[in-house]
């Protein structure tokens, strides 16, 4: 039941924003009574925090699996590595899940109760970005220093894609990753 409630939060937040997440709407979407929400979650903040955490945990698990596969990839496989990471970011999470994650992160900027979870999410994304950069041939120190740049670039491209659709085309996530990796890789290793 807990999983269904968290999925319902993500669906509602993705479709209509965090402000639309009410116990009654979540319960209806999950096919249960509002009382089951208060049984599983002490507060609205906890419900939102756990929904964000559940999305990030699933996303991080998928990205970590790819980063682990890429760790031993030969240099010739780096271009396909960027495309694999991009496919996970752009295609495997649903449109509603991605919007929910972006909206929950914005909500965390206004709600101190969500900040710790948002910080945990950002740290997880930074770790995955670092692993991806290293798999793309970026030296370890440079990968660590620039992981946040990759996360910000990917999030910015996602926001642009969701907000503007085809009206404001930009580079793909794969192209952005390849460009950043090339810029961060010393010429002798390129």
C-alpha cells in the first residue's frame, strides 16, 4: 500500500504540481481511504519527502547499474555510454515522474522539511554523474569536481524539454555528456 501511495503522489505532482497533492486525491488515486495515508505517513511533509526519495532511489539504482557497466568499458564504447545514460535520463523515467521530481526539488527550496531529502538526492545524482564522467574517460579528480555541472546540465535540459517541448530545441543529454567529457579530458587521453 505504501508503494501505491508514493506512486500516486508522484503521478499527481507530475500532472498538476505539488500543490495539487492532497490526502484525499492521493488516496483516490491509490484506491484506498485517506486514513491509510495517516497510517503510513505522519505528515504531508513526510509523504512528499518519501515520494521524492522513492523516485530518486529508483532513478539512482538504474543509473548506478549503468555506471557500473561503463566502469570497465573500452574507450571505443564511450559514445555508446553517453547514449545509454541519456536514454535512462530521457526515456525510462516517465514524463510525470520527471516533472514530479523537478517540482519536488523546487518545493524543497521553499520547504525546509524537504531539504534534507533534496540534498540526499543531489548527492546521489552527483555520485552517478561522477561515475559516468569517469566511464567517459574523464580523470577522477576532474570527474569529482565537475559532477555537479553534469547534473545541472541534465536537469536544465530536462526542464527545457518539459517546459518548451519542441519549441526550444537544445542539445540531447548524450551530446551534452559527450561535449562535457571531451572538454574535461586531457588531450593526451582524448
